[in-house]
C-alpha cells in the first residue's frame, strides 16, 4: 500500500452488488451495481460521486481535476454540507461548508431491496468535530438508495444538552450537455439572495431560469420540485425534496472556473448545481434529543414528458 492509502474493509456484510475498494487517491470507495442503477460512494464524506439508472446516461457530474486526498473535499458529486453552509460566520479559518464532507463515515447497513440497493452511513461527533467551530454532540445518519431513482436522506439527531442551530445542504452537481442550453423550472416567483452581486432580495420571474453568467443563488421558502431541462441530453432531471426550505443554484462560469485549482477551465459547460438545503434564514433549530430529516429524490424523464 502506497503512502496516503487506507486499509479497505467493511464492518458489515456487503451483498454481491456492492464492492468496497480503493478509489482515486487510495480513498475507500463503494462501487454499487444494482439492477435498477449504479453508483459510486466514497466513505470520506459519504460522498456520492456517480449515479446512473440502468440503461441511462450519468446524472451526477464529477470534475476531472478533483483532488482525492484525506481531509480534502472532492469536487463534484454530492457533498454533504453540515453543520454550516459556505464559510463559517464566526470562524473564517473553519472548513468551507462544514466538516461532514471531510470526515470518514461509518458503513452501518447495506441491503438489496428488489431492484434497489440501500446503503446507510453514520457520523458521530468526535474530539475533532467539536474543535471545528461547532462544539456540539450529534449523530448524523445518511441513507442512499440506488436504483432507477436516487434517494438521499440526511437525518441529524441533537445529542447535546440544549438546542442547537445548524445549516445543511446536499450540494448536488448535475451533469448536463451544455448549461447554456439548460432550463431550470420550479423556482418561478421565489425570492432569492444573489451571492454574486451581493443582493439579498431578488424575485425570480415567471420564466424558467437560464444560466448566462456566474450564478450563485439561495432561493428562500423554496420547498417544491425543481426540474432541469437538459436539452442537449434530451432529458429532464427531476429533483424532489422534503424537510428543505431553500434551494441553491450554482454555476461558476468562465472566470471562476479558471481560478479554481480542482475545477477544469471549461468544465462549467457540463454542470449545474441544484441543492436542497436549509441555510441562512432557513437554518434548523433543533431541541435536545430531537431529530431533523432532509430528503431528496432524483429521477430522469424523457424530454417533454413533464410540465411544472
């Protein structure tokens, strides 16, 4: 084993459809090959880096320039942002988007259920997490169901003695043929914060969103279904959610892509982020012993088969 690689073993029995192996950079990775769909999940961050329904094209985007090393974020896929979103407001030196995407998650259970494969991961507080600008006790459980749809469920339990506040997001990078020919529907009339322009109250028009420049928007009071019309891919990607009161839409465009070392200069053309989240004014306040669950279900439909 080379320097930086980790021992690959599972504490639970894996069905034949799931293989635990060394992924890029020697990081442990689960490769899932179910009847309904296939996926790859890194144990660092319980990070889904690939999913496609059987017979379909890849749905999740991953940068070819991504880093793969312990404690470094993977660029693309579905990072889990927790317990804050973006920079930490009280400690600028704390990791961007929290520590959950940088920690190794425990495999709790893996099962085949019909055409689906269900995988459950767990992250508990530790001395390291309590030193990361969020000194609270918690248990995070993440369930990933791989099939003709991709179902994700993040549940946070407050193990501290008092109420705690946190932010969370499933920072999903979607693969599209050309983002300039892509339309996002389901956000009409919603109020959003434009984080590029620094404007806090903008109202989305009735027309679908077309990305035409660097885009970083936090849509508030956004609880409904969002669809991505991937014109070049001749498909519609549908994103349904529960337990999430906000949605982020992000694309770095040209200049920011060139400025990021783990993002290819022209890769902005191939992706768009649609992220179910609870952030800013929609942060979660959780009583001691209480639980909060945020879920999203992603599926793919033929072009023109769905109207919102």
